[in-house]
C-alpha cells in the first residue's frame, strides 16, 4: 500500500538523507542490527542519510526476528512512526554516524532456501552443460530450489575463505573456480503452521523485507558433487547478506506485473495481484591490486521468471512450516543481455571468455584478494529513489 511515507516531497531533518542519489532517504527507512565501540549491546536501528537512528523505542531486541513476526499492519505502523520522527519539523534526536556502527546479521536465521528463479540464468547455465536441452522439463512448472545452510551466512564485509574440496575422483584441493552469485535475499515474516500451506494471495504478507545476497559458489566442487541430489559443499561454505532489511512496505511503489509465462501454472501458483519487484542490482569487482572496483554487470529483479509470492506458495504447498527470520535466495539474477549475467560462470562462459578489468588484469574466476561488492536500488518516476547499501566480501586463501 502506498501511503504518506512514500510521498516524494517528504524531507528529513537529517540533511544527508535529502541529498539526491542517497541510498537512505526518509522514504526508505531500512532496519538493521548494530553496535558501537562505546556500546557493545546489539540493537535495532534505521538508516537515514549517513546516520543510524536507534529504533529501540519502537522495536526491541538483538535481532529483527520479533519485528518479522509482526502482522503486516503492525509493521506498517512502525514505519509510519519512524517516518514521523525523522520528518522535517520533528524534534531532532541523537544520531550515530554509520561509519562508527558495526553492522550484524539482521536476524537469527533458522532456515535458508535458495531458489533458481531466473530463467536467463537457468538457460545460460543449462546451455553450457546441455546445449540441446538447456531448460529441464520442470522449470516452467515450479520454482526449483534447494535447502541451503544457515550456519555459514555472514554479514557484508566478512572475509570469505577459499574452500577446499573434492574436485574429481581422487583429487582434493583448493577450489580453482570460485564464483559469486548475485541474488536477492528475502526475509520471511510471521510464517505458517506445519501442515498449513500459504495461499498465494496471502503470500506477500509473509515477506518482511529484502536484502542483497551473495551465494558464493565453487564451480569445480559443484560440477563433481551435484548429481543426483544437487548442491552441497560447493555452496555451503559462505553466503553473504547486506545488513539493511529493505522492508516490504518501503517497496510498495516498486511492485510491477510479473513476466509472462508461456506455460500455464497450477492454480496454487496463479496470482491476480502485481507481485514482481522492480529492483536493479549491480556487481562491482575490485581485483587484487586494483585501486578501485569496476562495475561488471547489472540486472533486474523484475526479469525473474518466478515471483517471491510464488516461491512462498510453492515452498509451503506441502505444508512445510516457514518461520520469522527464515531466508530465501532468489537464485542468480541474470537477464537477456551479456551485461546482465549475474555470476562469473555466465559472464566468462565457464572461463572461455575471460573478463579484462584493466590492461593485464584478467579474470575467469575469483582470485585471492579479490573483493566483490553488490549494490541495489529502486527507482520510478514520481517516487524517491531508495538504495540497498552494499554487500561485500573479499577472498582470502584457506589453510594449505
Ligand atoms: Ca544460488
């Protein structure tokens, strides 16, 4: 629902929030968990311009799980109050510079499920391995996913160790084909009881908000281990998420009709409401030794074949219980053009088309010291642009 909190004319008494292009204007109000050098207690805050406002007055706790468990109406009310407190004309409050905050994971994540919702990614990857038959027969009938591992989800900025694993029969060693996957992360809201599926028209009430997600992947380990049960150690060594939860309410102006399906889906996956999200995602790579990062791709969440409500309706269709703080990954967000490819496997076509970042600096896969940074934003005529902050990770070598 679009309301007064989305009014593009609304300004904050925090000057940096009114700067054009700022990720965190008063129309955004993302939530995160932070602590400071002089107060080690984790607490909930909202990002505004270059600052954080302690939001403990409205949301208590050391994680956002309690907030995520609230009904949509209650979450909307909290947004209204935060907006009022930060609007021009309201009494100034104490702010903490973002630069002095240590951001923590937004939630205690119980379960993590990774989807495969981009038909462009599925087609690209499928055609590398099965040129005649890139899409498997189930693709247009259900949103394919696997269960990931929550114990290795880390917040942006955490260094990522290059994994070792089996690379073939009788071969164990450090992965030589380390990759990132550009994904949208989705934190779930109140959840459902075991045995009670979520109807698709009620599924959006289960979305607490979204973030940037990097599903780090070791392609050589993956290629050897994945049949017949799917990804395992190639993907569960690290998953990075951005610290700020962009709430479902903040995304209200950026919901768009989903892409057309040429194959009809079963009724439990059919929705009458606009449920796709218009979010632009970008990948920046700072190769070891380079002074700054270069943008290497950008893609659009609206190009996903499956919407988030379809993922939720499908996930719970067998009665599987979803809980507040559970995390979904969209799967690599790729698009129709080469510049839209959301991982190096696609961008360099399995290493056959290396990426030249600067004269003499070429990448097929990630090397030690490389830093991958994701960013994201929503913009639409008549509304204020909102940004996601960033999700970064630098690769360091594992034990030899
Ligand atoms: Ca993935």
